[in-house]
């Protein structure tokens, strides 16, 4: 019981700070794949050495894979902090990779999936270390790389700060959500008993379970604060550099490591856009493809409106594509759904020819879906409300929510991560059709 209380306290502290309001976050996690096999992440050192993918010593050009590239399916975690309708839909559309802390958790997930009519032949269960941040696989999960020979690796960034927060200046004092916004401690820990060591170890376990090469990185690269075009351009808000400074990396060192280890030739640090918060870029914008960026547009009377418009005109519009042409900037209107908190419609997931959009129970939901459908005419766009009262099973942490499980700084994209298709990525790298 004491351990559960510590975990719940750690989760309950993870709130997104908006212009005026802060709301509690939820838990999440699930995914898609083959037969209902249980892939243990914990192995003996000898077994790890024998099963670990071998790495070539010869350097190869590699690049960071973009969200819309070919995927086998998606990962989420059990217990759920996403609507079960989303889990059912992912399993129908692709493959479902369910991350659980142990065999008992996987058995529990399997039982519920059977009740919901999910075809277990489309599910793969992975035993992966979990603690308080298990829900946010977007943040701690692995980044996918492919080199010019078609070899796929999972890159594992440092995750020892959990959810850093700051004010608007790029050099603002850095705190963490787990510390209630207070300065980062020497041990990068929050309240007594809180730790993200399990989540920091998770990418290596995922790589072993999927049989993919594992590339440890010496810097932080929080996934919710990273967007890429798949052609050497990446965007983050500037808190990403601030986070690495807290770990002892100067800005030039950080940029050099990102370029050398991830193939990011152009790393653009966009201004922070929250008065106080974690500043994750996936709640501000979405790179739709190699030529277009979709950006949230708040109501003109919202406190963040002027700042976001300045970011659009001064920082995003000057960007060019890999072909040297300006990006097409599209806008998605958002609206308040509680106080000044904005519905995070940009925090959606693109998975092959599907787009999954969070809905907030307000009239603007339908307009947001229409905007997404106009922007993605070749994709099927579906919206997912997360009404807690309608859910048959939820993680204990969801008791911290009011009526819905999304909020303005933490929605669907934050809690799901693609498992990309190595075979199709390899074919593309070698110039063959995907």
C-alpha cells in the first residue's frame, strides 16, 4: 500500500501548467502486434548478450523516422489511461503492443481485451519496467532511426528528469512536475519515493523485446517535445536545451550530439509558449508531412494567442522544407474547455492512414475533426472522447481527474508511440517502394 501511495503521489504531481490553470494528468498505454506472446524484458546477462542485436562498428548515415512513416502498430501501457474504444480501434487498424510491468499485468490486460472482442492474434504483450511515468510513453519511449543501408535502431535518450517545467524564457529556472515546479534537485528526483529509473530503463527493454538494435544516447530528448520531418529537420521548444543544461550539457554540445547520433542537421528550438509548464511541442503543432505543419490557433482573447501568433510568423513561417521551399502552415482552431485551458487538438496520432484525435466534449470538437479531415484527405480521421464515467477499467491515478481524461497539455499523442515497420523502412532506405 505504501508503494502504491508513493506512485500515485508521483503521478498526481504531474500536471500541465497552462496560462492560468493547472490540471492533473492521466495514465496510459497500449499497442499492436502479432500473437498474444509474452515478451519478457528481464533476462539474465548472458541471455541479454546472446540475444542483443549486434552493431556494426562502421559509421553509417542515419536519420530520425517521422511519425507518418510505415508502422506495424502502436505502443501504449497497461493499466489504461486512454479510452478503451481507442485500444479496440488500434487493434483493428494495426497491431497492438501492450506494455505491462509483469506477467500478472499482461494477464489482466488479456482478460479485458477478450471481453472487448479484441483479436489477440493482433496483440503482443511486452514486459517492460514501469513506475510513476509509465503512461507517458511518448516522453520516455524510444526514437526510431534508420540508416542508409536500411538498418533500424531504437535510440534511447536519458530520462532522469521526468517532466521538466519552466516559464517562458529559454533560460528560465528549471523545475519538474514531480517537484511541483520547484527547482531540480541534485538527484533529479521529486517527492520521497518518486523515481523515473524504471521508465529510463524501458527503451532498452522494448528494443530487446522487439529484436531491434538499441542505441543509448547521452542526452535528454523528451519525445513529447520533438517533431521531425524525416529529412533531417527537428523541432522542439527551447526547454529541451534547458533540460540538457541541467544534466551538464552546454547547448553546443547538445546540438552536436543530436546531429551526430540522430542525423538531425537542422535542429530548431522554438520559443516556449506556456507561461509556466512543460512546453511540449506536440500540444502546439504537428508536422503533417515533409511539406506541411499544422499549428494550434487559440481564441484571440486567450492569454497565449499573441505569443503563438508570433511563433508562427517569426519562427515557423521562415522554415524551409528539405527541398528549400517554405513550409505550408495550416491552422487548427482550438477553444477553452475548462477555464483558460485549451483543447489540445494538435496532440493527435498519425498511424499509417489513420489519424486519432482527442475530443474534449465541446462544440469545437466537430470543427477540429473537419479541419483534420481537410488536412489529411487520404486518411481516416476519428475522434476519441475520454469520459471517465464511461470506462470499464481505469488506473487508480485517473481518480485525480474530473470528468474527462485528457487535458490541455496531455492528450492522446502523449500516451501512444508507433512501432515502425523495419522491412518497409529498409526498402525505402535502399530506394525501393515501401
